[in-house]
C-alpha cells in the first residue's frame, strides 16, 4: 500500500482515469486506466484495469491526461521509458478488462 511503483514513484492514481492509446492502432476508441477520485476498489485503481470509450462521442468528468516527457540527468544523459505497443488483448467494446 505504501510501497513505491516499479519506477520508484508513489501515489500515482486517484485524481482522474488516464485517457490513453489502447495499442498504437489508429481508431476512435481510447482506453482509460489508473483509477479516479470515485474509485472504491484496489482493482479499479490498478493500471491493469481498463475501460474503453469512444473518444468522439463520450464526455466524462473523471477522465484526464498525464503530461510526461524525457528527463535530462545532471551528467547530460537522458532518461526515457520507451514502449512497444502490445498485441490487442481485449475487444473494441466498452467494458472493464
């Protein structure tokens, strides 16, 4: 509960679900993950729990974005996390996965 994430950060969930790209494929649907202020269970706060929405047809007060970028370290090197899109593991329909 009070332990850091894989990246050493704490308390990264709870404000709004993060609006995100599902799998790198161009489409109108977007995923939401990470929990929001109304989440009541640990499962809905997990980034593994996802909900899918139509980006152009739905509006919610509990979905937002997280701004992030690479970090330049004191020695001049760069720190960034690169991601490779994972294969689709759930259908393009609304629902928890």
